[in-house]
C-alpha cells in the first residue's frame, strides 16, 4: 500500500501572506509617494531623504500597531465564541450534538450518518470540532496578532527601503521621475510575487497594484508641487 502524500494547501499561508503583501506594498507606495511629493515641493536631496526615512520608521511602527490592534480584536472575538461553545458543551451537550448533526446534514450527509459522525467527532475533541465545523475556526485562519504585527512592520520597512535607496543614488535633478519608475517596477514585482505565493494568476494582481501605486504617486506629486509653489 502506497503511503498517503501530505498536501500543502495555499490557504495555510493566508495568515502571514495577507500581512506581508499589505506591508510591502504599503511601504513601497507610501514612501515612494512621500519622496515624490517632497521632491516636487523641494528639490533638495537632504529634505527628501529625511522625509523618506521618517516615513519608513513611522510607517513600520504604525503598521505594527494597527495590525496588532485589529488582529487582537479578531482574536478577542474568536476567544469569546470559543468560551461560549465551551460553556454550552458543558451545560447542554445534547443540544450541541443536535446542532453539530444539523451542520453535517446541511452539508449533505444523511441524518443517521450525520448523527453518528457528530457523536464520534465530539467524543474525540468536542470543542475543536465545534470550533472548526460550526464557527469556521481552524489553525490556518485563526488570528495571530504578534505574527501579523511583526510581518507587517518588517515587510513595510523592506518595501520602504527600496525607493529610499533609489532616492539616495538618483541624480537630484531627476530624482522624482527615477523614484517613480523604480517604484512602479518594484510594485509590479511585488504584485507578481504575491500572486505567485498565493497561487493566483499573475496579470491581474500585478496590474492592480501597479495602477493604484501610480495613482497614489501622481496625486502626491501634484499636491507636493502645489504646496511647494504656495510656500
């Protein structure tokens, strides 16, 4: 008998992939837009680099804090639901068995078989069974605040470092254009990479992130130019 192979599903990556893609794209777009906006208002390289570095640090910290708070809220909700299920299992086991049986019946299992499956599953681990089949909670989708915060902060910083490095090396006279083109190329790579890791098609995600990155930089550059003239 051939041994069963272990399947690795792409959905298992969703916890860190979402935070990583969001962090890297946000870091690249926001820092590139900030650099382009400042460059449009003031041609001095020092001002541009200071603004970019400040944007990198502030953005990374903001992403970490925002992800931690938002994912912690999700985790709190999950834990509250689990606590309620634990209490109901202790106080109303028969009602919970009937509830789980109905879940399986609604999915297409014959009523008699559904009842037997529900009994066996609850005998093994009742809380885990209800968490998975009733609440939809499983290991690869459960909220992990620290993982999300660290992933977002690190990937934001990595994404932001790219346009900042380009700005440090580009000629001051064409800094804004060079950073813009490099940032769009970087966004295209990130879009394709995120799609590849997530198992999606390459074209649509790549075009989507590149288009909105171009819009963000164009709007910021226009505002920077207007403010620069006014000041």
